[in-house]
């Protein structure tokens, strides 16, 4: 069953949390809603869960209107950032909650409930923890209990609100791979909200990048990273060097640097270019620069350079091994080549870009 | 091995606590028990089995229980409204809650009597309907409700403030109805604080004297409370009898408070970290 969101808008008194959002989520898909705080991602999730309602727009789930159902009737599994466990109930009672509150005719028998709880405890690797209270568990264990509780009612749609946000880095990574496996095993449709791009890119089939109540881009992690569709996505995902460009005749220029031929046949006078640090390389020719700092981060070294022509500070990623062979010192003179640049034309209105006229340039492509 | 703590001074502070409790609480109680021991066992039994004493004790404890239950229910409602909603006048209303603490109890009693007496503001309309409040056990309970009211509200408020809304949302998305969410999630989490408030309101109502005697009318066997009986014995210079009755009340209260404390511990067992 496809989950179809169309033209959702939600305005709070002071700001728009969602502004005409449309999205189709395929059955069995693992979708990440990625954005900074205030981007509307949590509002969108809460609307799916039935905890908030849009002013306009519709949500359908295999043809059924979800907005006509309240949270209780939707049968979605919901997991919160801060677990939201019932702290007066044991782990077992927490997991069984969704089954025990069912009306008598729909409620499984006692034995059936405890069998299901046992199975879920096993699934979330918490066998033997059933009699504990949430206060006696670690963060990662609590979140797994929350997940088991959500899965107990056998939802077809699983919603996760920053599920790993409150956990340590190591637990977070272990738990998210585990979650990915679980998703594949159970064949659920999963939507999860995160502000952590690494998490979104690693876990999701598709990522929806949100900004100020709108979806900037929806696509596979690869597409989001390699072909960012808007200036916002360029700047939000990964690291990027930004260049303000002018058109001179048929060339795009940044200060004294040339990025290439004008791809828009003189339709625009200004543009902006984004170049990822790994799309810049040290070479024998190209843009002249001076080395300012070296930040060694394991396998990759981040070099901070000042371009001679524009005095702009840029970042270049180089494999650490290559750097060792070069034995560079701060102040050294270098040449940098740009392999791939994503450019957007800028309109005269301040900062208005035209995402639909995005082009990819190869400033230093060798013949 | 001596463990080092950020704030030292366990021995000194415990010494203070014990001395203080001894002087303020235990010493007067010991004096009371000593005075009561002047009454012989036979005399004590006679005193206790007198219908008038029994009626007074029943009204004092029964009335206090009813008043505390009433306060628990209404106090929960008031605390809920005060913490969950923001409305104009909320702060003013919040300040009103403490007024029963600030008012001299005799003033409260006189005010209640003025309102509910057969010729009072409300009494003149209620009495013809057959609802008599002043000079009946109902009036006694009303005064007890009045003086105990702030306890439940004030003990619940901080707990409600600290309670996360997402627990309710989790319950709803798991399929719980509103009633189920309240009964199975919210109420159990509030129970320890609710019992504290209940115990305080109960203790206050059992010991209340000033406001009750005005509205009670103090009709023996009908609307006479045990503390009044004690005062009466004092006026008849029957110090030992007064002390004996006092000790009986003390024992009852102590047992009640212990039972509530056990209940409270049980209802809050989930908060203890150790397995």
C-alpha cells in the first residue's frame, strides 16, 4: 500500500511548519526525513502518526484517508527520541500494552500475548529483561523496548522520531544497522526523522531533505549526495566549497578564477558554484593556492587552502597516504584542480536561485 | 573504607535531625503518653466504649477519610487544569489555592457557617430543599475539605509539570482510548504523589479543630468530633482522660499513615533503580 501525502500545509501561529508538501512512499520503503530543527520534519511525522493535523492537504494509505482516523485507529508503530516508555510498567508490560488495551473481542488470549512478548524480546535481543523496569535499563536497551512495544501491535507503518538521537555514538551505529536489518526482515514501511545526515544516507532507501517546511529534494542517498538539486541541499549535505560567480562574455568567473563556459547562453549574469572537497585535487596546474592548515582525520586529510586569485579559503580532501608522500608544510604553494562543480544561476532578487537550471561543470577536465 | 562525598557531614546532620525530632515531635508525644498512663485500663476501656466517644472518633476519622478522598479527586482535577492549560487568570487562581493555609481556621469556620447556616447565603436556599450542611456531619466534612484542599494540588503540580506528553501520545498510538490512557498510564504515574497529598490532607482533617467546631454545631452523637471531646474533658479538668483520648487518636493516625506509606512505596516501586 502506497502512502500518499499531497499538498500538506500546517501553519503554527508564528510560522509555517509545512508548506505544500507532497510525497509518495512506496510499500516496504525505508524513507528518511532529513532536516535541521524547525524544518518541519517532525511535524510531518506527527501528522502521519495522527498526533497533529494539517490545515490543508491529504494523506492516504492504500486509498484510505488517514486524516479521518485518529492516532488510535491508524495502527502505526511510533518510536520517540526519548523512548516514552511507561516507567511504571515492566518491560513485558510495556510491550504487551498495545495488545492489552484492545477491546475484549479483539484482544488475544493471555497465553498468546505472553508468547508474542517473548518473541519480541528475543527479536530485540532483550531476553531475560522482561521483569525489569525502564529505569533499570540503558538507553540503547530502552529504545529497543520502545521498538518492541511499537512492533507488538503489528503495524504496517513504522514511524521513528530521531530514534537514536539520545544515544552514544557507538550504540547509535550498532542500533541503526540492526534496525536496517529488522526493516528488511519484517518488510515494514518505515519513515524516520533525523537531523543526522550520515544516519539518513547510511540507512534509508530514499532521503527527503527538508528545509523551512518544504521538501528540497527526494532521492536515493547517492543522488542526494552526488546530484544535489538545490543550493540548500548542496550546503546541507556533506562539506562543500561555495563560489560566487559572475558571467563575463561566455565565461563564468569567480574573482580571477575561471570555472568554465556559461551553460545558460547568456540568460543569467550571476551564479553560484558548489564544489565538494573530494572533487578538488592537488595537481601540477590549475588554481594557485597556499596551504594554511592540515587536519588529519584518519584515512582522509582535510587541507585548508587560501586561493591566491580570490583569497577565498577552501577545503580540499586528500587521502592521508598521498599527503605523507608530499610532506607538506603550512605556507607551501600548491595548485588545485576542480573536477566537478554544481552551478545554479542566481536571479536579481537577493539570493534567489533557480534550481531547475542546475548544471554540472567540469572546470579542469582533461581532454 | 570511608567514602568521600561532595557534601560531607552525615554525622553532624543526622545528630541535628534526631535532636530536632526528639524535641519537637517525640517529647510532647511522650508527655502525652505519660499523662495518659494515669488512667487505669478499666477506665480507658470504659472511655473508649462509651457511645459518645465512639461516635466522635468515627466522625473524626470517617469524615477525614471522606474529605481526603474528595480532595484527592478534585485536587487532581485542579492540578491538571492548572498545569495543562494556559488561560487568563491562571496565576491568580493558582494563588487562591493556598488561601485555606493562610486563613486562620476559626475565620474559615465562621465564614462557612455564615454561608451554610439555615439563614445564611446559601443555607436559606438549601435547607428548604432538605440539604442541611451546617450543624451536621456534612458540614464537618466540608470544613475538612476546605482545610485539606491545597495539599493534593500542591503535591501533584510539580509531578504533572514534569510529566512528558509523549507518554500519552505513545499510549494513543498503541490503541489506548482516552480513558485507558488516563487509568493505565497517567494515574499510576501520579499515584505516589497523589497518595502523599492524600495522606497530608487526611492528617490535616483528622487534627482539624478551629474551623470544624463552628460549623459542626457539636451535637453529641451527631456532629461532635474527637478533638472537641478532648477539649471538653480538659474543661472538666479530666487531664488524664483527655490525654488518653489523645493517645488513641495518635495511634489511629499513626497506623493510617503507615498504611498509606506502604501503599505509596508499592505504587512507586518502578522508580527504584536497583533490580
